[in-house]
């Protein structure tokens, strides 16, 4: 009933920038928290940044000052601005949302993932 779609991944040289976007659509009553996760090669998935409905953001210490998460509640979208990219940022980035469907059921949804590759 709900889908998340990501855009904006690509191949970038170290020091470059990317902007990732995610749009949620479907039978949504209200979105609680939205966030971005990533899975690097050979690593477990980790939370990069999140933004609840109240608007107070959280992020990994390693990305603070370089990554900025933002949200548009009216459009059900969340963006991740990534600056000063490093090779260790290379990963598949996933959008996530915890939300109430119009049926009143609460659950998490995941996007399909978008590849970010940072070259030395």
C-alpha cells in the first residue's frame, strides 16, 4: 500500500557532493520518522541520519557537518545533502519511513536503494 522511491545516487570523486531524494506515496495517514540508512560492501546496514515529525535531526558522528537531512511533510519527501564525500561513504543508501497507514496499522517501509560510489 506504501512505496518509497529514491533518486540521486551516482559516481563522484572524493570531495564532491550529491543530493539524495526519497518520496513516499500510497495509503499514508501520517509519517512518524524518516531516515537514511546505508550498507557498505562487506558491512552491516547502519543508520546515517533520521528526522522525526518534530523536526529534530540525528546523524552519525562521522557524517555530522557533511550530511544534512531535511523533510517536507506536505510532500512526504526526505532529502539527504551529502558534501565533502569520502571513499568510505561508498555504499547503497536506503530511505526508510515509519508510518501509520490509513488503516491505522503502523509499520516500516524501505526504498529500493540507490548506489553512491566515491572514487579516490
